[in-house]
């Protein structure tokens, strides 16, 4: 008879804690402090509309990506280490994909549009796989893309008016419908990364 009461309290407590956990996860996600990981990442939480131009001045929007899985990551050409390394690794994945690379896309979106014009991106990307597309746009267009992909980017002043950019360095894997799948792992053989990407073709 008395056993129902503690059980009831436990259920109430459990649902309260569950609710709290969901709220916390949503809060961290919304504020961009959630670094990824499986389970808590909703399918539509990352990704959304963007309207930018590539290194050849050609308009590129989320609608152009429909029907193909793609990788998208944010950075800037003056980045000292992470961006060039990521661009190199993604180039290796595109090479490993062979002809299938044409059925995917790899988008490098600048967080520094003031310096990264299409011409600057074109010159910079000439050192990497030619199928990489560098995207830029005006400040509001870049900020809209950053917001859609929950990307953090902030200017850090340096010497003599120079500056660097702090930014989210995750590579996102998006499916054919433009939905977020998972952060894309690059610390493995390019063939393994290519095989994962192929599963979404
Ligand atoms: Cu970078």
C-alpha cells in the first residue's frame, strides 16, 4: 500500500530531471556551445538556407545542394593552421571518391568576407582539389549562413591592425535533403571517409 507513494515521487523526479536535461541540451545547442556528439543532435538543428557566391563569382545556395550529400565547413584563407589542414584532408577525401566526387560537394564558407573575396578564394583554393568550392558573400549573407549552421566566428585583433578569426572548425556532413547527419571525421584514412560519404549518395 505504502509502496506506491515513493514510486510516484521517483517518477515525478525522473520526469523533472529528464525535462531539465532536454532543456539544457537545447540551451547549449542554441548558444552554440554543444560541440557535437551523437544523440542530442537533432536532424534539423544544423543547416538551412544560404545564398552565397563561389570563387568564380557563381551564385550558390542551399537549393543547389538538393539531391547530393555534401560537406560544409567554415574558415578563412588567413587561417594559420586548422583551415589549410582541413582543406588538405577534404581534398584527399575528394580524391579517394574518384568520379563519385562529382555527385557530392565540399563547401568552404569564409567567416572573413572582408578579406576573402571570390578572387582571393580562387587563388587560395588553387592549392587544393579543384572540386572544393569556396563561398563568400556580403556580411549579412555570411552571418545568415553562420547562424543556419550554428557556427561561431569572432574577430580577434592582432598587431598593426591585423586580425585573426576564432571560429568553429567542425566539418558537417549533410545528406541529400540538406539535413545534418553528423560532424564528419577526418582523422582516418581518406578511403574510410570516402566510403562513409558514399553511403549517402
Ligand atoms: Cu581556420
